[in-house]
């Protein structure tokens, strides 16, 4: 630290109490609000407070309002504030500041400033944080009035940064809406639609594979032979192409679902249901993994269908075949029943050429917007860093 503030360990009872989470029996979980909110890990976190989706009728380990919740299992370090009395699972710990010496917002903001920098004593990033790790962690502790001054100053600055981020995100969403609207205007009306399963240019459908079915001795074997697509999208709904290598000879049947550049993949379950992706150029052979369906067709039709599935008409059609309330989904059989307007090849080419050009311009604009969001996040971290270095005037 470049300040004269004393550094205190979190295990010091005059500074903080540490409550490590513990998962209660699963039989005590419910989704109807019976008992206390139950938070299991970072997946429940919001911008400031976690959002409950599960409740627990068993008391378990309790976090109180204004406790700082920290993720102690991968990813380690992210923090939220506890808004109400809650039960916490093994993925979280609650830090309860001694209000006479440590302001809870000061602790929260300090941990926020370093949440991506948790390291062990040897310099390696923690895979998990233990109570001992938390207890040995040191934080700067200026006088309580100085803590409150720093918090008040930070709240003013960070609120302005957040306002700017919200405006950028609204612009980002508006750009995507504009592109979807452009798709709608270019696509033909439903005059003489064909069912997707009856379009002769489409050579094959491939049902999603199942990574879970791979045997343990092959499942984690790293080879350079073959790959299974594990994760279709990241949190920004972008194609990630995350995969694991396996020995193709052990699972030769997977060759039936090999992916080729240009193949269309539709996410058919979960939060990204209905999102469509084009398979990029592949450096290694890859097979379709879980939670997705692939469509193979000739080049023009693939590009046309890519545009159609991204239009509001295509999104509406996908919603019409979704089944299941607990976990909405559709399969390749459902997909084949879709009625899709198919223009002539020359018309497909015109539509795709125009939309490709427009999409390129939109992507450049979105890239600029993403860069601005990253700059604002960098500014936020810089302000936090300066504050805890005693440089916030």
C-alpha cells in the first residue's frame, strides 16, 4: 500500500467476521419462496445484489443484510452485497464487517477493485478460497470517517460511469434491433412457404451430440485428432467454439456429425435458445456437442437461412416449436416442421449480399461500442485503484 493506513487481516475480530457457506440438504430447496433465499455462487450475482431463484427451508449458514458476499469457488473473487437475510452455499462466503472499524461499503468497493486479481501466496490464481486464505488477506483500514468519505466520493463517480455504460448498452441493443428489422424488410412474405424438412437443397440434419456419454478414459484425453464442441456461446451470445480433443478412433460414430465451415448451428436449449451461428473456418475436425442442432445446405441457402433465423419472423417461428416449461427446448424433428419462405437462388443471393454488407457495417459499429464499454470499465477500475491508494481527492 502507498498510504499510511494500517493494513489489517480479515480474521481480526475487530475488523470482520467470516462465515463460510455450506450447502444444506437438497430436499430443503424450493422455487416457491418457502424459507430464506438461497445463493449458491456467482451465478446468482447481479450488478450489486444477488437475485434469488431458489429458497431454502433449512437454516444453514446465514448471511445478514450488508454482509459482503464473495465467490470462493471458481471463478474466485467476484463480490455482491447481501440485501436480505439469506442462506449461502459452499460457493460463497459472507464477510461481516465490525461496523465500529470497517464500513461495509468500503470493504465491498475495495474487494471490487481487486476481484480479478486474487492470487495465492506463490503468485498463482486461486482455484478456491479457504477460510484461512480469507483470514490472512489484508485490507487497508483508514479511520472510519475517512472510509465513509471515500465511499461517498466513489458512489458519485461510479454512478456517472454506470450511467454512461447504460447508455452505451442501450445503443448496443438498438443496433441489434436495427439489424433484425433490416432482415425483416428484405425477406419475402409468406407466400408459398416450404417445410424445412422438405427443402431438397438441405442434405442433412444432425442431432446434438452428448459429451456426457463419453467414457471417462476418453473423455479427458487430449489428442490432436478430433474435437467435440462443448460450449456454443459465451455470456455475450457470441460463438466461442470451446471444445475438447478426443481420440476419434474410439468414437468413430461421431464422424457422422462432423462440422464444416458455413454449417448453421442453432442453440436448442437454455438461455440462448434459438440463437443461430455460422461455423467458422476450423483448424481441426470438430463434431457437434450438446444443446444444439446443425443444418447443412448449399452455400446460398445456408446464408439465406442464417439471415432468416435472425429475423423476427424466424425468431417467432422458433418460439412456436419450443416445448417444456422447466427447460424450454426443441429438437431436429421439431425444426423440420418449420414453414420457411424460400425465394429463387438469384433472389437469395441478392438478399444475402445486401445483408452481408449491412451486417459488416453493424458489426464495426458494435465493435466500437464494445470498445467504449471496455474503456468505461477500465476507467471504473482505475478510479477504484486510486481510491485505495489514497489518491482520491
